């Protein structure tokens, strides 16, 4: 997991400060996922890792929905 955080830091996508989240809660850190997903190679790697973790837990999605 630390290597994933390093990817976010390298891409300038791990932000620190004060953030008001859409839920109304506050956070000192924020992950700007769009900055990481702009790189197809990184996005593919992260997607593969997520798929492997889902598969390992027995999750078998039958529908994928996106914006």
C-alpha cells in the first residue's frame, strides 16, 4: 500500500492542508485521483492491482458502471 501512496505523491496527487469534503467533513489529506489516472500506464497498473485484490477476496462483479 505504501508504494501506491508513493505513486500519488510522485504525481502530485497526494495533497496536504485543510480540505472541506463534499460530505461536510474535514480532512488534512486529500487524494486527487484524476491526476494519477491521467497517465494510462499508471491507471492500468492500479486497475490491475485492484482487480487482483477483488479476485483474491472472491468478488466477481457482473456489471461495471462509470460516469
